[in-house]
C-alpha cells in the first residue's frame, strides 16, 4: 500500500488551538498521523492511492491552508508519529479508544467504542464528532429503543452508528459515498461486536425508502444544505436529527434549509472551536 506525505502551512491568522483543530480535522478525514514542525508547517501522512492524498489536501484547502507538497514516501507506520490520535476521548457517558487493528479483543462494553484510526472520518478527537456523541449520550433517555429506527448519514469510520447501536441495541442504517471509509467502518463495527446490527454501505441516499426517527449526520454544512430535502423525506414525524460539521460561516444556511420549507425546529445547539452541532426536530404531522 502506498503512503503519501502532504506538507502545508496554515493561515497566519490561526491560533495554536485552531491549528490543533485543523490537525484533528485532517485525522478525522483519513490522515494516519500529523506533525507540526518548528517552522509552523504541518505534515500529514495517509495510506492509500494518490486520490486519497488529493482528498486530504482538499480538506486542508477548505481551512485556508496552503499545500506545499504532496509526495509518496517510504512505507512506515506513520500512525505512531501522531501521539494525539491514540489518546482515548470521553464524550458524555461514552469513551472512544483508538486501537491499531482488528487483532485486538472485541469490546462488549456499552460505554466503550474501539476505533481503528485512519481510513474514515471520526475518531472522536474532532469537535464535530465529539459534540454529536455528547448530544446522543445526553439525550438517550428520551428515545424508546423498541420503536427506534436509526440512520447515520456519512458514517465515515462508523463511530456514530456504533455509538447509537451500543446505546439503544437497535439496527442502524449507515451509508457513505467513500468506499475506503466503508472498509474502515466494517472493521470498526466488527471490532465492537456489532456486525449483527450495522452493515455499512455505499447505498445512495436517494435509494433509501425507510423512514427514521433518529438521524445522525456529521457532514460539511454545505452538503447538509444540499441534502435537506432527502433527509426530510426519510424523517418520520417527530424525528430527531443531530447534525454537525457546520462552521460559523454556513450555520445560518444549514438551519434555514431545514427550518424553512422543510419545517424542522431547533431543539438544541452546541458549539466548540468554531464548529456547531444542531439538534433538529421534525413536526409530528407532515
């Protein structure tokens, strides 16, 4: 398998905390490791073909970074160069524990999620993932598991689907248009002993017909806007949707696309490091 190293410089206006946020976003977007050099350059490493490296570079560009180079490098375990990706993350009652491979022991602990970092968005380190986990954990008691149908849109690593399946012991429909992410999600689902409840797939959203009463979506805000009609089509009356990946710049557009013509209402909102997590409720009658 090829490895690529991408070297970039963040905008000079970013604080050290914001630069850390960029690194977290790169990790959640598929980087297997990031390092901040003494001259403020960021180096990140990704396993896969040139298309994976190009995707990662596009994520960096979305934060205003300048990409200096994108080059293949000798195969090594670049994951080991990134200490932060191996730190457990606590989110509400949940703890995300990064592991290296499927060789580890499957966990049946309802509060522990094991994740193999690197191929799909979502290790729990980025605020967008963490806020959805915190919201899901805090609101778990409001749902009746026996009647719950759950949809994870843009599942990435599968972390949100895994969290929902652990909390409610219910099947979760999990889709993503990135086959690399789906491979990672399948591994993570198996690692958590949940293959009987979750089968991640690349099924396009327009091919789905089930209506759900809990929807999770950690996507770029612009994508959430585009998908508002499809998400609304799949929502049962009274559905709760917990969404993140929303920057301050597009927050109003996302909210307007759901609360306007689609008729959702805002029930809760969280923010962290410039990112927003919005909980929306669908009207009880269409």
